């Protein structure tokens, strides 16, 4: 392995920690086609980014993303900033000849996504949007089974992504609750994930009919003296308007005729990061629950009637039997949330060496955004909207 790829990462909080761990771990567990150097970590707060650099294992710290993007020492730019800066940074990185990994949602609008797609195509650099849930071993196994025809013709895709972290009306108005910075609320933040999984597992959406709601209209502004990220901060005394949705749900059709039913909410008490999927077909059904992420349930209608029922597939068998787990532990030693990012980074590194973008690409991110915007338009008009 003679080549080393040097990474510049913009953003260092929640996703920055997850990505940092993945950049650090991937070379130790996966047969990569290049080495990795965690070259520069970038953030707006000098003291904060320096502390994160030490904690997360980066070589250098910077507060100037443009300097990082344009540095001749950087090969890859990894974007983990709030959503309103994704497009600007990604386009600049592509123009500078850097390969780009970007957190979801890809951008605020389809138009911004198109700019990003055009930029990476023109520059002929590798791009990827980080939908890490595609690389849960159980989800990758579901994809394999569907492609092999185990479910037959798909009838239904039902998905729910539920959290409860903003139920408290005293929770402050962080950037994730401001449309100008985030683009949308539950729709772009978590609905984006189950939309992407629907496209990955079932196919492209044809039309949608959506409903969106904001349960708490005003919240305390973030205390100017308090530091926070999109998931929490110190609340001040003044109130500000919530400009995004707290919950989004929609029904729809895929182009292949399957029906869709998706719900995303941040107002489901008791649910911290609950993702539940069920896919029904003519030959069988698959069911997945992220809170039991090493298990995939399969109903096989081709089995004799006296032994039918949902069977557990424990996706912890190495040796190429189940996706990704062969690089980790012996059978039955479970994987967790952080491993999905390691899988993503490993695939991305090898795609950079091969010079070929790997799914989900920026094009996938734009297709997801088209669905999200169609849901928002439908919620406003009360009409079905074609994607």
C-alpha cells in the first residue's frame, strides 16, 4: 500500500465524532487500497476544534474551511457542518479537485443538490453522501435477499423513524429547528434516512401525499453565552419561532407499483432513535428494527404451512455469509451504530482509489431531496405530488 489519502474534515461535533472514529478504525479492520492520514480537522471555534483534534486523533486543526479545501496536502474533504453550508463547501472542494464525502441531507434544496452533482461530475472526483444505515449488515442482507427474489414482487414498504428529543417545550431553538440553516425538520433530518432506504431496497418513488406538523411553535432562543450543537444548547429567556416541521409523514407509490407509508417524528416519547422497516412481497416479508440491529426477520411463504412464521436471521456470521461482519469479530459478537460509519468510510476510500463514485452518490442525495421537497409541497397544497 504505497498511496496515502489525506483527509480534511469540516465539522467536529456529533457527526464529526462518528466520522473521526470511522477514519481511525477503517484501516485497522478493512483491506483498504490506500492508507489514511487524518490530516486536518476544521471548525469555527478555535479552542473547541483544538480540543476535538486532540480527542479525536487529528494531526492539525484549522478554523478556515477554505484553506483546508484548497490545501494541496488534502485529497478528501469530509463535510459534517450544518446543512446550509454543505453546497458551498462541496462545490469548492470539487473545484479544488478533492473527493467529497458529505453528511445528509445533501443540501437545503434540489437546486443546491444539482449544483453539487454538476461540480463533482465536472471535476471528475468521487462523491458520496453519508447514509450510513445502508451499511447496517441486516439492511445490506435485506438488499441481497430482495435482489435474489426472496420476496417476489414488492407490495408494501412501511417505515417509521421516531425520536423524542424535542418534546420538552423548553428545549432551545437550536439550528436543527431553523429552516434557514437546516432546510427542514424531521423531514430532512430523519425522514431522509428512511426515504433513502426505500429507494435502496425497493426503488424510485413516483408520487407522494404528505402531511407535516409543528407541535411547538415557539421555543427559547439559545443563550448567547452557551455553546451547543444541533442536538442541544443552553436556553435563554427570549422566544423565537420554530420554522421547521416536528413530524412528517406520507403515503406514496414507487415506480414499480409498490406502495409506501413513511413516518418521521421527533415527538414520540420513549423513542430515542427508533427505526422500524417492513417490506411485504408476493413470496415473503422482511422486518427490521434498529434497536435490535443485528437481527433481520424473514417470513418465507414458500415454506410448508406447518413451519411458517417470522424467522430470525442473526447477521453476525463472518466468512462472507453476511455483509461486512467478516472484518470484525467471531460469530455472535454483535456490531453497533459506529460500525456503519466504518463500513461507509472503508467503501469510500476504496472507491476513491478506483476513481468511481459509490452509492449513495450525490445523485442519490439529489433524488432523496426530490422526494422530501415533494412531501413538503404536498403538505402545503393538500394534493398528491409527482416526484
